[in-house]
């Protein structure tokens, strides 16, 4: 039974999916376990920065008024009455021509209104007492970092939904987040179907190939911030597949099947969707590769039927699954980052459909270059290994030449975009 | 006691460190646990790709010789004698005007030398038998993917030292790597020193700040592929610090201390190095921030004394620790990727030293833009959170204007470079 399918434009397909996109719940993890996760709450300053008036330099705390007469001809002498390291607080209040030795980050002592850097002073002992002298004037406030001048208490520093990097970890620590609210990872079920599939540790036999897609998808799931749950590799049998899909759906937030969605006779997915009573959003997309991608919705859960072809499967995941995962994680930038680049190599193959050509990004004197990988047969095998972008070539009959400006999608990027990139595509 | 220090050029500092750079051992992990690690062996094709002659389309396997007379006026009829799905092998050998229904990926049956795509045929039944007809000629070899045409068995597909992405996972699965040899993660000890440091869950008290650097470094350590081991936060006491450093060195491959390397009086690191008998490679670098970075070597192990200032600590890690980690992991690209970008904002501050300005990368019509973050006071706090590049401004008196072409280092990049970027800097 050969089913006729009506291809949907990429933009429409993504919009269909986004309608069922939901935000997940959050959970608390320790600060150390929060990197690589997505903030589920705004990061707010719990105190002023700096939290107190402090010294940005190693030097001496003085009263600026005592330097009024200072010049290179007339060094002014100060008695050093105390010294304070970072973390310590002086009990002294500065009086006329007194100084306190102060380290970087230490709190400005009482009476002080200027810091003199160590290298601008001359330090010496006299009668067992410590002195220093200065040869220039200082004004009130010189070299003091004032409480709250960098950030006021209560300021939102990083927005909810942001990917947590080492720099954000530093902020979380500074503001006392020993536990961090992060988006709970969605569980994504993976089922590989196809009687031709061998386990990875099985020797090859005629007609069969090893299952690679489910491992690749697991890795893509992790890369985009979700948790993979592998339900195994199934033979092409309607009942087996139906039971597996039904069971898996109860345990996960989204389900991915790979294989079994070709136009061939052994495609049981349409029947499975029918048996489930799932709502098929589309079963063909006007794009290459990945045209046979099918997406259905069942009780609010999305079922992604990705192609059994590795490249089509890879592209289908990044275009259709990733924005759903990032939305679930409260990301404000769930979409792939789209930008322009200069094509690094001819791509002369004309094509009526929008193409997602696997490519590699490089830079040359400030210009972004996008070079297709896998154009020749020998590179097809490694093209997924080399790719870090998709070059998006809109449908049309002409080919593209090196030097043309083309659109690219960045797939190894954690930043993403708040703009649905596909809006500008057919 | 104020120690005089002679600043080393950045290039020299990195070269000093690289002399003590070593490659780590490898370990086997399951394919599912290998992503985000670094290959410790070349990835080699264990079979031809395709592994057998196969059909790239759904259609019919035929003998091209039988289509010699076919035309739109003269459709040629074939009897369909068998059908083979992916993974199955037909027992039939094609004879005159026989065809076998074949699915994408299935092995070409005996006698067949061409595949006709399904959509070019007309399929019908006659006397309970299945037939199809074709209206054009086919040549021998048409639509057949021949064994080994993509990749020959034994080809090195991905080099040792490469970061494992989902695309590489797909290759590893295809070629039967159920266990993958990856670089063993170096253990990097972290010690935070400074009497001013509070725990992250402690309330602020006068003069003190929360320890943020050790958490930030832990996250940087993980990002660059190593395993952090935190040995705690120590007060500024020589004996405590010495014992902690000595103990930690026995348990790790590299040790990072943060804080305690300022030019202030409370810097015990020089004494600790002396007590250990460590070989101090340098204790000052001609750069901003991070000038007080100290690196020593003890029994072949590197000790990194990073600044207590968060920005200087962050920069010091990426410049000096990261290449050592990546080399340990057998990466062929251990260095930060350097490229040129257009400065997105004025940076008018003149500076005699090479500056590493925290910046953010963006794109505009194929041009790479580098915008400094944290130029104004209020952004200083969040500059580490926003930064994904360092803008490298060589020492000199002039400032830089928006539109100037500048060098940048990419710090969130997993690709890296085989060229030591600092070679071109003072």
C-alpha cells in the first residue's frame, strides 16, 4: 500500500510543532551540578557590588586632605598605624597624617577617603615605627570602589532560560546560590525500527547494517539539553512496534522513532498513529534531506518519526526536536541561530526543494565562511562528523557558487535565537 | 616583604608551560558515554561503505538489458517475482523480464544491474500475479550504490584527539565501536585561598566576599574536558596552605590555586613553591587582566597560581590551563582558535600591555563582530556571564575604534587550533 503524501513547507511544519510546545517544570540542583543546564529563575543580585567601599589596589588608605601640600619637592609623610588584608576590617579611624596599609579588596577604613597605590609611595622605618611618603595630591574618592557602584542589590543579572556557563556559575556563587533552579530535562524516548539493523557489536551479515541512528540521536538529545531513554531496536512488525510506542509514550515527554517512515511498504508508523488515535501534524516536508519526517501528537505529547537515513535523521532532529527541547527548558532562544556566510565551495546541484546542506564554519579575516562537507562520495560517510552548520539553500533550479552569500544555521551553538529562523523560508 | 617581579610576554609564558605539557593515558568507555570526550585512537572503517551493493531508492531491481526497447510508446512489462525489505536478501536470481520489488537500503539481488525508482513504474495485477511496466531505458549500474564506493575498509575516518560529537557517535556505531578509547580526563585540583572568602551559603559580613572562583574554575575545568577535584577554601596561613598544596599534588595531574598571588603582603605562594622545591616558570605576565599569574613545575606536574580576581582568574585559566588539558586529551587542536573580527564598539582605553577584553561574538551578513562586554561599571559584574570570546588588543598606547579589525580568541569553541595563537603576540 503506497500512501500519497502532501509535502508541507519547512516553516509550516515547524509552526505546527511549536503549537504543541510546552514549558517543563524546574528542579533544584547544587551549584556544582548546574553548569550546562538552563536557569529556571532569573539570577538576581542579593547584595550590592561591591558590598562595601573597598580598595581596588594594594596600597595605603589615607585622608586626601593631608595631601594638599604634597609635591615632588615636598613629600608628605604618613605614619602607618595598621595593616588590613582582604577579609579583615581595621579598628582604627584615620587621623591627621596617618595611613593604613591596605590590600586589594579590603574594606576602606573609617576616616579614609582615598587610596594611594603602593608603587607611588616610599616606605621606610623610623624609631621602630613604619612610615611612608607621597609626592602628589589626591582627591576625595580617588581609587575607592564604592558600595553598589557596579550593581545594586535586586538587579536581574541573567534571565531565566539562559544556558549556564562558567561565567554564570561565578555570578551564582557570588550571589549565594548554593542551590540553583534549573529547567528539568525532558525525557526523550528513542526507538529504532528496521529489520535490517544489527547491534553495534554484531558482525556484519549480508543485507544488514548496524544501528547507528539511535546512538546518534541519544547524543543529539544530550547536546540540546535533554535526557535520552532508549527503548531498543525493533524489527519491522506492526504489533511489536505499536506496543513499544504505546508503552514508551507513558514514560517520556517526547518520543522519537527512527526508520520505518520511508515510502516503502514496510512503514508501520501511519498504522501505529491510527491505532493510537494520534493526530498526525504532517508526514512529508518540502526539504532535503528529511522529507519523510512525520510528526504526530498524542495526548499533548509529540511523536517524532525521523527518517532511517542518518543524515535525514540528524537534520530532522535539529530542525524539529531541538526547538521543542529548548522551549521545555525555558530557553528564551529556542530556535537555531541563523546567520549569513560566504559559500566556500561551489554547490552546483540544482534542487526544487529547500536543502539543508551539512557544512563546516570557518573564518577568514572577519568573514564567515560556510563550506559544504560530504559533496563527494567519500565524504558522505564523514559528513555528519565534520558538520557544525547547515547551509540552507532555498528551493529553486539554480546552483550556488563559491563566494555567494548564503544562510546558515548553527547547530553546535548553545546560544540559539529568539527568532524562528524558518519564518523567512518556504 | 614586597617581591619585585619581571613580567614575561604572553607568548613566552605559554611556551614555558607547553614544555611541560604531557599526553595522558586512555581508557575505554561505552559508546553512549563517549560523547563530549576526545578520541584516543583513530576511528577506522571496519568494513566497506556501502558494505554490499545496495539500492538507494524504493523501487524495482531489474536487468538493464531488458529495457533496451522501452519507450513511452512501448512500455516493457516485468513480472514481480519477489520483494525484499531492508535487511532481507532475495533467494531469486533475475531472469529475462523479471523484477524484484526492493526497498531503500536493501541488497541488490543476483542478476540485477539497475534499480528503477518506484515513481517511474506502473504497477498492476494480472491473473493473481504482480507486474510492473517501464517506459524508458536503463543502463547497467543505474541507481546502484556499489560496495565500498563511499569508503574503503581500513580508511581513517576521524583522527585521534578529536572531540566526539553526535555525528562522530554515528560513525563509531556504524563501524562497530561498542567501546570507545578516549583520553582519560586529567584530574585538576582546585584550592581557593584568601581569608576574605565566605562559603556561598554564608551571609555577607563586613570586609568579606563569597568564594566564587573555585566554582567558576570547576566549571571551566569541565568545559575544557577535565575532571575537577576541589580541595577547599583556605585561610591565608602559610603552613595550612603548604600542607594542602603538598597533599593535593599527590592526588591530581595539575593543581590550580586561586587567590594569594597578588603583590600584597599575604601572598604565601612564593614561599610554598620554595618549600616544595618547585621550579617557578614565571610569576608575572605582561598582560591585563591576569598579570600576576604564576606557574611552577614540581616533579613534572604543573601548578597554576591564578589571580583571586574573577576576570583575571578566568582569563588565566583559558590561556594557560586549557592548552595543557587539551594536549593531555590527545587533541591535535589544543590551542584557542584565533581569528579576526570587526570591533563592534569603541575601546578607547590605551594600555601598554596586551589586553584580553571579554567580548561577545555576533554575526552580521557574513561578517564576524566582536563586542566588548563589561566596559562600563554596571557590566563588569556580568561580563564573565556574557563573554564567549577574548578580544586581544596588543600593547600600545592607542585605543581602538568600532569598525577596526581585531584578533579574537574563541573560548566556548570545542574545535580549537593546532597553531599556538600567541606566537604572533608579544
